[in-house]
C-alpha cells in the first residue's frame, strides 16, 4: 500500500490569539492519543458497517450482543464529558476520531478553501446502492466549519445550509468535496461547496451561511 500523501495546509489566515474565546464557545484543544485509538475507531466503523449489513442466525446475534455488552462494561467506567475524551479532537485521524463525522481526509486547506477526499461506507446506505441523503448535509456542514476556520473568520454557527442533490451519490467510491468562502457581510460568512466524483461530475452542491457568535452565545 502506498504511503498517504500529506495534506497541503496553509494556516496563514488563522490568528490563534482570537481563538482564546469564541463567544460562549469553549476553545477546543487537539487531543494527544496513543497508537491504539485510531485502530479502535476504525474497528468501530467496521462494526457499524456490519451492524447494518449482516444477515445472520439469531444465535449469532445473541453472541454478538453478549460481546457488545462486555465492551460496554469495559468502556463505561471511562465515560468522559465533552472536551475531555479524544473523539472529535484527534485532528490527525479521519473524521477527527469521531464516529459521528464522516472519515474523510483533508487534502488541501487554506484561506482559499478546503478539499477533502473519502468514500461513503455501507453504514451510510440510503437505498439501492446510494448514500442516504441525510449524510450529505453532515459532510457539508463539517466542511463549512473548517472553511470558516482556515479563512481566518471568528468561530461561527451554521445558520443556513441548502443542499442540491444533482446525481445519485454512490457508496464505496472515491469522491471529493470542496468548498470556499463566497462572500463576507459583517458577522456573516457565505460559503459554497460541491461534492464530485473522479470524473469531476457534481453529485451535490450546497450554499451555507455561517454566523459569528456573539460574546454571550454558546
């Protein structure tokens, strides 16, 4: 297997000093994780795929349930509050180590926009081989937040996200999502983005509005 190409990151527009306070939003610090956390998350993603795709005898489900309960018992004592656990803060991992986020990798990021690559897995199936329409806004919304950051804009919340579904989005197919700041109006950052296949055919596109948090807003 070839070594993964390192992403091209331009942080020139990011002023870390302004991120000491994001309205009422706490500053998120990257997590330092051991060698086993990434493979653990990857294994859990595979379990998600299997949970929605296996067709087994009830005895197999019973054994799987027993093992799942053992895993729950193992992990439950370590349940931690937000900003303490590594999930969502492991910035070097696909989807920042969060099972909620899509495990896509950043290829390029900077003030001119962001490009990520990845695939929709079996877990994301909507029907008839296509990704569920609800996971596309999740992908776009995560992208919008990163675009705001690398554009040097203050921390913002999504105020508006409109997705146009242009083609069927396939599973287990290499795809690219890319977006950029369209314009800025005071506290408002307007963003456009598109999801394309390897032939650069647009599968979906979106228009989003991110609004800077006021000091009292969470």
